[in-house]
């Protein structure tokens, strides 16, 4: 569990932004205003920092987060934007629009950011403080809305403190958010644009820009028990709560355990470290099972506390026979 420390309220000026950027560089969590809602930011390349987002929000599951950047070029360094989405980026960025596109390889983004999906949700916000912070920090920032899981999104610094005081390093106080609704999320399926979440940018404006209708909004495409979920899971069979692997299994370890074909989530039984490693280890073990013709992956049991809840949620889903 993250210990409770005082949350600093940083002013909306150069010093406040510099302090916020430094905290982000140190792997800490900083809430900041965007034109939509306040985001809870962490270095998107630092898996443990990203894991702390889920811990601070007390989210019982890992959902993919939006990556915030300060320029179109910064976005293009991280994702391959299909033409359709590039048009939208050029028309509406900076602004309340998030684009979901295939991740480029080797960008250093933590796999926890996209919860193991091959795509990344990316956005260039319009708020001057958000842009200053992203520029001062100099890298991509993962940021869901800055509220505890299950509560409504904050549109003032006071709302942020209401829910997260003592659980995050700082909040930059930029006053109320102008839009007050989360960004609209658009992806593509084949050559059609898909509305993944309605939000602050009207669908009609998006359709006018691309000249085609958005595919019908699907309620929570990502978390619905459907096709997308399968991207989260390894293709190898997964056996949970194992003390040790059988001779023909790979092993996902936690704590002191050493076996052949083993990757350890955290030797020191640190749940934050374990969360940061979860998706990349699952992926690597999946590849190992196929390369070595093993029968599957056995996973050590993970305590049901703090981030362990979200780790176990993900492991249970991955273990469902398909
Ligand atoms: O306005 C906003 O978008 C705010 C501010 C802070 O920027 N951020 C925000 O982030 O609402 P968040 O993390 O609450 O939204 C994440 C949602 C997920 O629940 C999912 O619907 C979608 O973004 N998402 C993220 N990555 C995705 C992906 N790879 N594929 C599909 N959907 C994705
Ligand atoms: Mg939210």
C-alpha cells in the first residue's frame, strides 16, 4: 500500500509546473488540469509509476490509460496513425479528442499503460498548463481522470483533493476545467472510424471532418467480455495459484522462487513492481511456451491486497479457457 503523504498544491505558474515536472521525473503521481477533466499523471515509460496510478485510484482491475503528449510529432513517435486518424489529429488537436492507434515497437512505453493491448490511446490536450507540464517533463504522460475508482471525474483541484488527498504527490491548481467532460475516443476498424467513448468533442464535428459516419458507439468496448479482451491474455494455458511449475510448464513467479523457464514479477514480493512487470512477463512467457513447446504457464499466487486485486483480476481472465 502506498503510505499517506501530504499532497502538495502547486500554483499555476512556472515554479509550479517545474516542481510538477520534477515529481513526474521521479516516478511520482501529479494531478494536472486539462480542458476536459483533471488527469492523474505518471511517466508513461515508468511501469512502477503507472502501477501507482492504479494503486492511488484503488482500481480493482487494469484498464488501458490515455497517453498525453505535447505535439503531433510526439504522438507520431509512439503510434502509427492511420490516415483517417491523422486527419482528425490535424483538425482537432490540441483538443478533447483521444485517438486509439497501433503502438510502434520499441518506444519504451510501459505495457501497463495499454494493459497489454497492441494499441495506444493518445491525446494532445488543449490546456496551457497541461502543455507546459508535458513540455517541461519532456515525455509522454499516462493520465486517467484524477478520481478514485467509481467516483465522478474531477473538474477542480479541490475535487481532486477530495478523492486523492494523501495518495498522490501533488496537484497543479489550474482552476475549473472548461469542457468538464472526458475526451471523445475514436479508433478505426478496417477503414471505418469507430466511436469508443462519447465525450467533449461532438460526434457531428468528427463526422464532418472525415466525411463518413462513425460506427455506433459500443458501450465500454474495452471492458466488455468480447473480442478485445482476448488481446489481454496469453494464448498459452495459464494455471493459477501454483507452488511450482510442472516440468513442462513455464512459471510466472512472485517472491522467492527459482525455477527453470521462470520470470519473476517481484522477488521482493512488491506488488507495485509486480504490476509493472505483469503484461511484459506474460507476453514473454507466452512466447517461451511456444518456442520451447511447453504445455503452458503456471503462476504463483498473488496476495489479494492493494494492487494484488487488479493483478489477480487480470490473471483470472487470462486463465479462462478459450
Ligand atoms: O479527457 C480525458 O480523456 C481524460 C483527461 C485526463 O485527459 N482522461 C481520461 O482517461 O478519461 P481514462 O484513463 O479515464 O480513459 C481511459 C479510457 C479507457 O477506459 C478506454 O475506454 C479507453 O480510454 N482506452 C484507452 N486505451 C485504449 C485502447 N488501447 N483501446 C481502446 N480504448 C482505450
Ligand atoms: Mg475516468
